[in-house]
C-alpha cells in the first residue's frame, strides 16, 4: 500500500523543559492515532518540534513510536537539519529504528540556493532506501522551491512525495496537475495548512499532512473520508464546525494552539520548547470554546 | 573603553567537513586582525558559521581566539541557538572562555512572537554579566524587531548594543536617532551590510559589524577611520574601489564570496559547510578580479 496517502497525523512530541521525551505520554498519543486508524503518523514534524530536539532524542522518539504502533500505522519521520551530514545521520537513525518513510525540510541559516537545496536533498535521499517526502514549508524554512527544482527532485529514485503549503489562489487542481506532469507516475502530492486540506483532497491531492490529525484523529478521519469520497458539501459542513479552531491556528500558529488543546483535553502537560511560550489564560479559553464546538461532530 | 565601536571584524571559522575547527588556521586569521588593530573581533557570527557548529566546537573557537589575541583585541562571541536554554549555555561557555561580549540573533524554527523574542533575550542576557548586542539579521533569522521591542530590550541592563541591517531608505541618521531616543545613554547602534557601512559610520553609527573586516582588515580600517573622521568624499572613493566586491556580496551572499576570497588569497583552504556550496570557477574569477581592484587602496 502506498505510504503517502490519506490522513498523515502529526502529533506533538511531549518532552520536559530539558528536551527529554516523555515516552509514556508519546505512546499514549500514538495509541489514540492507531485506534482512529489514521493512514500514517508524521513523527517529529514541525508540530513534533524536531528542530528543538537533539539527535539522540529524535532517535528515541522513533524507537518509541515504532514500538507503540507495532506496525498498525506506518511512521514517517522528519529528518531536517541545518547540515547535510547531520540530516544524513538522522535519516540513517530513522531507518535503523524502523521508520517507514522520511520527511525532509530545507532548514537553513544562510539562505540556500536552488542548487544547494537540490544537492542537500540528493545526499539525504541517497543515505537510505526509505521513501522521502519533500517538506515544503516556507513559513518555517523561508525557502521557496522553484517548479524546476521540484521537477528535478521528483526524478530522484527515493523521493516519492511533496508536502506543499496551501496555494495563495487555492487552485489546488492546477498545482497538482503541474507537479504531476513533471514527476514520475505515483509521485504523491499533499498539503498542510489544516483549514484548506479538505478542499485539497477534494481536488485530488493524495495526502493531508495534518496537525489536527495528531490531536483529534477521529473528526480528522471523518473529513478525510468525506473528501476522498468527493462529498464537497459534507466537507464544507465539517470545516465550518472546525472554523473557530482554524482561526486560532492562523492567529497563533497551530503549534501553540495544539499544546493548549492537549493541556485542556488532559492528554499531555507538556509545554512548547522555550523560547516558544504557552498561550495566555484568555487564549486558552478560546481554544476550549473551539474544542467544545467540535463535540457535535 | 567601549566595546561596541569602530570596526568589528567577522572572520570565517575554518573547519573541516565534519565541523572540526582548524585551530592554527583560525589563529592565523586572527593574527592578521590584531596586526591591523581592528576594534573588536566578531567571532562565530553568520560569517563564522556558528549555526553549523556544535556547542563544543563553538566553545573551542572562543578559547582559541582568546589565546591567539591575548587581549590585544576584544572578542565578541555569537551565542545564537534555537532553544533558550542552549543559548544560555553558550553564553556561559563564552564567559568562561574569556569572551568580552556577546552577540545574540533570534534564530528560530517556529516563527517567534515579539514577546517570545523579548523573553529569550532577557533569559540569555541574564545568564552572564557580559555586555550583549542584539543581532538583528532578518535575512538569516526572518525575525523583525518592532521599534517597541528594541526599546524594551535596550532597558535590560546587560543589553548594550544593536546590530541593524541597512535601512531600506538608507536614512541612517533618522533610524539611529529613533533608537537612541528610547535607549539608555551609551547604548550603541551599529550596522552590517558592508556596502552601506561607511555611510552608516558617517551618519553617526557607533560600530560597523564587518564581513570584509574579517578578510581584509587593513583596507576596512581605512574606510572606518575616514568615516569616523567625517571624510565623506574619501569614504565614497574607497567604496567605489570596493564596488565589484560589494556587488558579489549582494549577488552570492557575502559568506560564499569570503570563502572564495580566502581560498584565492591562500589564507585558508576551508570550504563552506554543506549544504552551502563553494562558488564556481567562473565566479572565483570574478572574486579574484574584485580583489585585484583593491590593490590600489
């Protein structure tokens, strides 16, 4: 079965203030995802705070997840790093711990040229045989992939998918057709930006890389199934119920909102890594109200 | 004597492909800076590749520099890190190795709010007694300091200076006056972006955070002295000789150009850290020509 399809759920990685992962808390979050039968777990994504964790903790997170999920759900592990050799090492660690696929963002300090990004992806994609997804996330990496670079990367044998940000014009169909036209058959195109992803699946995207899927897997699976079945009206109805939460995601960044929601739901006491700050009490109230609205789903 | 004034020279940190610093090569680069009597060394800045080096190598670089310079020139060490606790540890390391001041950029993965940046600076500035300079570098950090945030940070007792990017309208005098008007007396305002810094010093800036100063300290000191003496005509003349190099800095990023220049001048065989790539042979030719033009200074 293809790895990059349906709902890929991105949980937080509960950790203490020193960046040490709480194995039991992580396993409990993953158990909820397995029970909801999400299509994959996007471990150590932006939501999973990979950029704030050491190599050894990232390796540990994968070991914990592979054991907890016990092959019920495949694990896609994010291996972004500022140095090419470090990202290669992370990819090998992920393979050695049993991950099923990789996700790689072009994190950088000195802004990268298109050729530097190409060589970086080629080196990391060649470090293992695992299928790799391009993690195109300009809001955190500030790197923009040219259409030519995406087309070139899609030819690398282990590069199997791309995670795109929502297109400004919301014309998913044209963007998906453009990417597919220059990629080998079977190359998967997915989106992140939860508020637009039902729409993306309706327009033919393969996979939704989902923050909310890591927190509330059941209602997220509901949107996913309706979208894959082509029921635009039902997707719109469900999205309207999610709207207060989507608004909060866009106002505060989904990461801070998800931590607040985890705390409110009693799923984790973890806080974001400093310098990131928890939401205020008033903001927590808004998150709580948005979560209560979802009870009708 | 004030720390944040005149020419602060930012050398590369010569390292091998595993990120291990070449102590002899670094000491030799620093010796050239001491002989030219630069006002300070900006160690491990963006040019010094701090973001690509481990904590232990960053500590080693400071130890090497303090020993090599032997108090002839003060050392300002950059301590930016994505986690607050890590940046605090780097600040303590710098103090313990004998650095004279700190430089802190708001590096991030999840984009920071103004309040998060404030708390981050407060925590790192409070970790030692060393004077700290705000490293405002939006081209690498993608963080924008509001005037209110700068004013608030200037009140923190150990925060003594700010390094600004060139203002889009090149109105240095207004920007410097605005920052000084909300800061305690003696708060230093400096600039980076070598092609505009002679102008900045002429307009009353305290300090030039200089990439070229780390490579060619003597001609850089010449621009600095003429600017501090108020000779606008001579600064313009010197800048016109530097123009081919300034053009290359803007076209390729100063880091890649400085590595090429180091190689051409026989000062270091080091290469940028992957994924950053060295300039091509043709581009090296242009750097060589730009360096030859400088021989008339």
